[in-house]
C-alpha cells in the first residue's frame, strides 16, 4: 500500500494493533512500552484537543521541543492529522534560539519535555508569548503554573470530544522545519504530507525493513533523516527503541536489552563506535590483543576479495562483545562518511550503508543497498521516484547535484526569493553540493565530492573541493578532524592557496608516548603532523597540495547533525592571524 497523507498513515498503522511500536527505559530501570493502538489513539486525542480545546485548525501551528521519546511521535501525528503545521525544534537549541524561531512563525502551543521547558524559563519574551506548554514529564510544581498542562491531561480532555476527520490534501504543509544550512542563518523549510509520504513509499523499496526489525533511535527526531526512517519502520510494523542516553554504555545496553537490528546515525556516531571498539581491542591483555589484531589484519586484507564476508566470520566475537551482533545494518547520512570508518566497519563485519539527503528533499535522495554492491565511497543509488542530474559537469564529471521528485519541499517559509534561488522552473532542486554519477552493473551511483560554497578556486583557475583533502587528512590516526580552506595570497589576490586547520588526536599521541617513547610536546606534535601533511600531499595533484596548517586544540563547533560550522572559518581570517 502507498499512502498520501499522515491522516491515511495514522489510520493504516492501526493494523498492527497491540504490537509494540516504541519503548524507552525509565528511571526505574524498566522499559515503558507503547503499542500501535496507543500511538493511533493518542495521536487522535492530541488532534481533537488542538481543534476543540485550543481552537487550532488547519494551517495553524503547534511546536515540539523535546529529546527523542515515544510521546514525540504521538504529539507529531496528532498535530498534523487534521492539517495543523508541526514545528519540530532541536532539543539542543538555546532559549534565545527557540525564542527567535517561535516568534518567526508565531506558534503559541508547545509540546516539550521537562528539561527543555526548564531551558526556556529564563527567556521572558518567549514565556509570555506561548499560551500553553504541554509537558510530557512534568513535576508537580510545574503543574501549579496555569500555562502548563501534562501530556496525559490533554489526552484525558481530548476524550470528551468526538474527532472528525477533515480533508487533508497531499500538498498541504505538514512540517515547518528550521535549518541552519551552511550560512548559520535559519530558513524555514516547508515539507508537505506528500513529501513525507513519498519517503515512506520509496525508502521501503530501497532498504528492506520488516516487522521484525527494531531500530535504535539516536539521531534527533526534529531531523528529517531520523524522522523519515522511523516513519518507514512504523509503516512496516517494526519497533523503535528510544535511547535513554547518548552515553555509549547506555546505548549499547539498550541495543542488547531490546534486540536492536538496525541503526541510523551521523558519521560521528559511527566514528565513536569504531574508535570505542578499537580502543577496547587495544586494552585487551597482551596475548589476546595480538591474536585479535592479527584477525583484524587478516579480515582487512580479505575484505575486498571476500566483499566483507571475512570480517563477518573472523570478527564475530568482537561484535558480540560490543552487543552489536544482532544489528543487521546501519545507515549513515547527514554528513560525509570517513572512508577509514567505512572500511573499518566492513573489516569488523558490520553492514554500513552510506546515504545522502538534505532537509529540502525530505530528506533521502540516495542510499547504498543491501542487495546490491555496497560502495560506501559513494552515497548510493537514488531512491524510487527521485531523479538526480549533474549540472554543467566539468571534464572529470563533477558538477552541482540537482534533484527532482515528489520529495522536494514546497519552498522556504515566507521567503520566495530564497525558494526561487534553489528550485528552478523545471522543478529541479539545486542542492549546492558538488558530485558526479557513475554506473556499475546497470545501477547509477552518486558521489558527493564537496559543497559549491566551500569550493576553493586557485590562482590558476582550478577548482578544489576541500572535503576530498579533509578525507585524506582525517585518515591519519594522529588527526581528530580538520578543515581545509582557501587563503588569498594577498589582500588583492583573487586566487587562493590551500591551507588547513588541524585538531590533533591527543589520545593517539598519549598512546604513542606510552608505547614508543614519543616526547609528547606541542613542538613534537607539530613536527609529526607536518610529516603526515607531507604524506597527504604526495597523494594530491600540484594545485591541491596543502601549503601550510595551523593546530587547533579544541574540536570545531558543530551543528546538531554534527557538521562542522565551516562558515566560521575564512581564508582572510587565517591570513590575518
């Protein structure tokens, strides 16, 4: 079956009845579980409450500001059921950031968690603007405030009224999602019922999710990547385990206790998992450590000829020890995946699928497939009904990635100029990403090689994509992360040379000091990194070579999806330091 609106979606998933749709461990160390019947019923109670009690009708607004939890989805489904616009907000936004977004759209009712509410109370303009806070887990003291209601109480109130289904069209807006993009200036992306329906209808054909699958929900639900995949899991009758914490030991306990079979995350999550596993291997007693490292080396050497099957056999014990042996596959998206991590996961016997999308495309555009050749150096094959084209490709096939299909946003909220800049008259979304397409066994794979806005133009007129160079730098074990930028040769020069900011992996240098007698000083670290950069330069063309670097002692500031805020760094600033 294919759906067209969330109203159809909510009514459809009721077929799964008493089956568990979501679960989360509470303070009592027990899992609270909800069935599909609970989700459907509570969503409809939220809908009737908003309409009959708050008098919010089609085209009105209600916001969700909370960490991931089962009630998040109940609130969302209830908001959009009869055509109200949902405004999901990042739970890590500051009170001032929330205020700016809330005032921008004028939303008056917020669904939120206790901790998120406490984050807002120091912003008086916001507190006076919001008419009602509906809190999922309020304390008794909170309920003394007349503006505050518990989620349970509004469900009770909703039971007093009869819910009437109002006409909802596929092209009606479902979500207003604020995104920081690459400039740091938030835009409101308008995503329709049809946009999300297309994701459900297409992703289920790209990734074989079944009613037996349990997903660990880690990536924030306001982010369309996590949200759209969860929609598919529920559409297929699977189960969501909401991570009780982002601490690795807690997450892995949730994975083991609920039999998680699939995970969706940003590359940083998978980097942390990989680093954690390798750190645990290095901490094993001497004889065991040597045996495991030998097996890891053999698995790595056989990865290509056996297409990863060697890792599944040889490293099974390590996956079991990490409580990840039941995980069928993981999907990485929202940022570039390190090839070191991609290869490391394959060597360990994990199935990792690299994908691509952006909020403006609801978001999934392409993903690697379980049943086809997994090429994680690419972002996979475009999903069903989505077209991808490379605009004005250069001699090597690189050009801007354009996307067209039923997943493309309606536009930016109250910003026709910005909308017209990215969606052309033929319906193509200009992503701002640079990429190329190639064919393998009749399938078209998409490579993302950089961002047009971060592209560096040398004095010789050559285009350099910093992400490609960063990938090589970050593959060095002594490097935690890096940014490559174009620095003008002078104040008047338009051509740029290649320089980098590098954050050392200080844990690596600590290990080096303890095992090889390395003198762990800033001067020696800089000399070591200089040697690493020279090795990277050997792999680059002359116009791509790194001319110099600066060490940064702190990690780069990142967005909620763990993308480095590249716009904070410029070549002119580097030149003037």
